[in-house]
């Protein structure tokens, strides 16, 4: 039985559409599901690492060192509640034997159906299980190579499942529509094509029989019409197609460049951290190697102790500031805001910093007005200690620091000025970027991390204020802060 070309093409089109939609849907859905799993695992691993740092810090700062088991039984409930607040998830803590020591879940005191998974965690393995829309994640926490406790996170997968179901439904709906529309349009189009091919077949039979054509059998402005034209027209068509391809290539390259810029911005922060950590670690490693080679050299030991201590302090400061910066970017910590008399707090801060300033023959002058703002006291102290500390670090010998304030249209303006070297205009835009330092040697001398001004800006914005580099010239550098004045109701 003869099967027409129109039917063959229609069937082939239907199969191609089905395969395209089906395979594309399967790969996209699988990719989404895999990405969700990786994202959840990464998030829970980060939360586990944060919990380990927090519990270790609490344990190591105890006045009297007690066994980890006793510590967890004494502090477990408080730690579980605090870690739950930090992570936004329900948290359960077990000791190294699997006994419950802390639980943030209000309606249950003991997890159910997780004994096998908990058994894996007691053996020092990360384990998790899913039940419906809930994922229970277990991670062992160790300190000093000893099992400290096991932390259990309860993570909701509802949003992930809902998103995946919506995507499946969307693919199904769109796939059906695409198949129907594509099949109908394709059938109509290929029906017309089949008619044209029939005409070309008749023309070729005429040529085979020796009856040449006096005109093109088909006149069309497409590839089929070009079959009846000469090689010159065909070459022009190919040239036009190549130009169109190059144009599309340029568009794709531009899109790729934009994606690469976005990716570079995401990786820049991690790259800066790695670069800044490398210098002190290299110095520490060098001294450790020298000590292993010359263990009996007292001068080397003294020099190594001083330098390793200095580099360790710098590492510690960088870690503290990176953690604080990360917390400011990822978590919305509750601020203890209250009315603050800025003249009093700035006077106290300046008095506490005069000793450090005097060490470098610097003087601090103040000209302050009385004004009240609504802010967190600890954050304000951190802001101005950082600014005054920078004014000391980057000042000239026998220089001066001014702290002035004045009121302008219901806003309190505070200027922090020093007599140090000016910042060039091309660097002023980068002054608040993470890990940026104007003077690298000066920064290393004072163990600077380049994160102070970044944290200052974020903390200032959390107080509904702004901070800018107001001026930097031969007369000095001025940072200006602007806060709305608080009016009691």
C-alpha cells in the first residue's frame, strides 16, 4: 500500500514533537529536582558548620572545662532554641549516645521514626531521611576530635515539591498545546510543500524525457523557489543565511558575556577571601618550616612566636568580620533599637579611643551637638569605633582627628575627619567594597582586613542611615554619616 509523503511527514512531525517535549521535560524536571537536592544539602551543611562553630565556642569558653556529655545536658535546650532561631528550622540535639538533650519543637519532645538514621549519625556520618514534605537531617558535631553531639534539623520540602509539581503541570499543559498547534501548522505547511515537490517531480520527469522547461516550475521566495534558479541566486541565499547566523552568534556571545560577568561577581567575594587568607597562612607556614629546621634557635623562636601571633590575630579578625558580614547579608537579626543620645555615646567612644590615638601622637577633637536617634547601641559603637580606628591607622604622625556633628533638616550629620593621605578619585568608589584597602602596606602593618568599611556601611543602613566618603583632599579625609532624628510621640 502506497503511503503518501504528507502522511509520512505528519507522522514524523508528531513523533519529533512528542520526543522533543518529552525529553526536554524529563531533563529539565530532573535538573530542577537535582538542583533542589544540591541546594538543600548545601544549605543544611552550612547550617551544621555554623552550629558546630557556635557550640564549640560556647564549650571552649566555659570557665571550667566539663565533659561534653555533661555540657550538652546542661546547655542543650538553650543551644537548640538559639540554633533554631539562627537557622529558621526546628532543631533537636542529642548527646554522643543518642539521648535527647535539646529540642526546639514546641509540640513534641522526641523525634519519631528516626532511630535508624540517628544510628548512622552516632557513628560519625551525615544522614537524612525524607517523609512527605519534611526532611530530617542529622549531622555529628565534633570538637577536639571527639563526638560532641548530634544535631537534627527539620527542613520543609513543601516549597520545593510545590514548585516541581507546578513545573510538571506547566510542561504537560504547554506540551499538549505545542503538540496540537505544531502538528496542525506542520501538516498544513507540509501539505503545501508536498504539492510543490510534486510539481518539481513532474518537471524532473519532463527533463528526463527530453522536454526542457522554458520557465521555472515554481516561483517562490524560499529554498524551493531557489531550486529553479541559477547557482548565482543560490550563492546569494547561502550568503544571506551565513550573515543571519553570524548575527545570532553575536547575540549569543553578548548573552554569554553578561552571564560571565554575573558569575564573576558571585565568585569575586570567595576569591577575595581566599587571597586574603593566603598571605597570613603562608607566613605562618614559613615560620613552622623554619622551626622544624632550627628548633634550638632562641631568636628564631621568639621571632616566630611574635609573627605567628600577629598573623593569627589577623586571621581571627578576618574570620570574625567575614562571619559578621555574612550574617548581615544573609540573616535579619533582631536589633535592640532604642532612643540614643548621640552626643553622649560619641563622647564615650572618643574617650575610649584617645589612648590608642596617643600611642601614635594623634589628638582627637570633638564638636558635638545634642541629638537623639533611633538605633541599636552596640551597632553604633561598632560603626564609630571602626571609623575612628581607620582614622588612626591611616593618619599621619602628630596628626589630628575631628568628630563633628550638626543638625540639618531633621537629620543628624556626623563627620569623622583625619589628616591622613588623601584617597585618589579612582579609588573613592571602591572604598566600601569588601577587602579593599587604600594602602596595602599600611593595612598589613595594622592587621587590616578591608572589611571594616563594608560592615560600617551595612550597619549604618540597618539604622536607616547613610555613610559616604564626603571629601578626601590634601586637608584630610572626611566620612559623613546621616541619621534621621528621633522624635518621641
